[in-house]
C-alpha cells in the first residue's frame, strides 16, 4: 500500500526530471536535499501547462456551441475560477494535515484518507480506507477515460489525414483529365469521401499503443515527451492562424443554448480542466513550495485565457458545423491543416503512455504480486495490454469524440475537480463545525459538481443510446470536411 500512497506525488516525476535533471547534481552538499532536487518556479509553470493542455482544449469550441456564444465563454471563465479555487483548497488541506500530523507531503488520495482519519466523526474515521480507495478509483477511471478519448481522437484525425491525402491526389487527377478532355480523355469518377470505418482505425492503432504502454519507466520517454509538447504547441499556433482569418459575426449566433444542451457543455468544460491530478505532485516536488499558489494562479490564468479564446474563436469560425475537436473542421486541401492533425496526433499518441502510467501503477502491481515470480513479467505485460484493450473497446462502443469527452468529464472529472476538494476542506477544518460561510461555499461547489455529474451523465448516456440523426451522419460520412475547393472549369 505504501507504493500506492506515493503514486499521486510521483506521477509527474519522470517529466519533471526531464526538465530539471541537470540541476540535481549541482549542490549535492546542501543541507536541504529537497531544495537541490526540486523543480523551479518556471518549470512548475511549464508542467501546469502540460497537465492542462490536451484533447479537452480542442473540444471547447463545441462546448461553447452547446452553451451559447455569450453564456459559453462566461460559464467557462466561472468554471475555471471555481476549479482553480478547488486546486487551492486541495493544496491547503494537504499542507495543514501534513503539518498537523508531522507527516511527509500527501498526495490526493492520502489527503482525503488522512482528513477522514482525523475527523471528529467516528463514521468518517471508519470510512477513511474507503475514501482512499474511492479517490484512487476515480483517478483510474479518469485516466482510462482520457485514454479512450485519445483512441477516438487519434482514429478520427488519422482517418481524415489518410482520406484527405487520397482525395487530394484524386482531385489533382480529375483536374489533369479535365484539362486534357479536349483531346478525348475520359474523365474519371468524382472522388468520394467514404473510406474505412472509424472503428477499424482504432483497431489498427491498438497494437502500436500496446507496445507504447510496455514502457514502464517514463524516464525513457523524456525526449519523446519534449518533442510531443513542441508538436502540440506548433499545432495550436497553426490552428489560431487559420481561425483568425475567418471570424463570423457573433450576433448571428445564439447567445444562450437550451437547457438540455448545457450539460454537454459542463462535461466537456470540466474535462478540459484535467490538471487537478498533477497539482499536489507539482507542489510536493517544488523547490519553494510556498510559491506554488503564485505559480498556480499565473499558470491557470493563462490556461483560462487560452481556453476561452480558442473556444470562442473556434465557434465563431465554424459556427454550427463545429465538431468534437476543432482539428476535424480543418479542410484537407492545405498542407498546414494536414500538418496540424499529424503533429497533434503525435503529441496525443505519446501522451497516451503518460496518462496510462497512473492506472497501470495502481492496478497492475497488486495483481502481479499474487502470481509466481517467474511469471510476473509476462503477467505485467498481459495486464497492461488488457487495460489498453479495455480503453479501445470503450472507444469502439462510443466512437463519437464529443460524447466520450462529455461522459468522462461528467462522471469522473467532476468528482475529482469539484466534489471531493470542498468536502475534504469541511472534514479537515480544525474547528468543528466550520464557519457558516465556509460551509455554504463548500456545499455550493459540491452540489454544483454533483448536479453536473447527474445531468451530464444522463444526457450523454441518453445521446449514446438514442443518438440524433446528426451524430449518426457524422459517424457514417465525413464528406463535409473532404470536399475539395476546386474552381469550376
């Protein structure tokens, strides 16, 4: 159980060592080993950006569509502020409990368990072990959910790149034949956007991702991780370059959407604020932990501005045609648009191993301990492959990126980001009962998260079971994005 207790704090260590490894040997003789091995303020900011910028960012334009061009950005800012506040709550509770009990820095699950152990309620004290397992369950569920989202994202973008390249070549052939038609050449058939089913692309990706997850030490992926981050940054720059050239009039769009669509906004938005799992690991690894609140405010302020900007401009650019990822709206007849999909897909592919690391380290070692020593290596690889297949099956069963993102956000991200932190603050507060204003504030946040959990899960599952015609059309045919923009002869 000791390894599991330290997992929250160590999940970002391999990536931190990538940025700060050269500095660890400089002052080995200093009194404080923590100051020697910790990460700097700047590195903390970079890791906050890494932990929050992913596929959720690209789905935010659709989230704004589900809320409205006015209500969407405003709600996104408010949700960001609440999520950042909950991150501060988690950090403060971890500090108070570790100092009160003279314990080493605590991870997320440890913070919840220790808060319950020190509670004045006998019922909570008896349930402390359950609390630790509950948080670990949601951490595993969230990370495996991210992996399922990655499967759908990779399949959709690779499908577009492959079919877009083929159709570009076919369009050039059509133009050549049309130019030579005066000489009696027979014109070929017009190229069609139909291709392999999206689910087949997921199956084709499966063996490559399984091999990737066999890398058990993420230190071996330091170089790949750095390249992936660079690729994703270049992709975002190219996306902004494209959408800024075609911004529609916001007065033509609905200011607020219907109440049935707003839960989809909640699920996608809370999914995007996926960085609460890295908050305590970063704070515990920092050279100057007292400066972490400042780093958190600066980093998350930049992230909120980035989220709102891309979400609003993306919706203004593609309006009602916006899809589950803004990359899916980029037309194929430009090398830069194809490059965006390739680069971001590479970044997501590498990120799969990082996200998969947490559930694998929680689930695999306890199971391998029950097996004979000479079979543990094979069992480890087999269990990892089984978990990857589980995420692939989930993606195959729900092959719509917007629905997978909304479901993962509503079910698991809402619990980790909005429900658990305020409840932990109430339990860990030194003087019981807590002040009325604190009680009102924390219960309001927890209730907001729980309502979002219920409504977001309900409408998403309803859409999965009874999909609308638009969703089925998107699944069967992606012809809207593959129509070449050739001028008539």
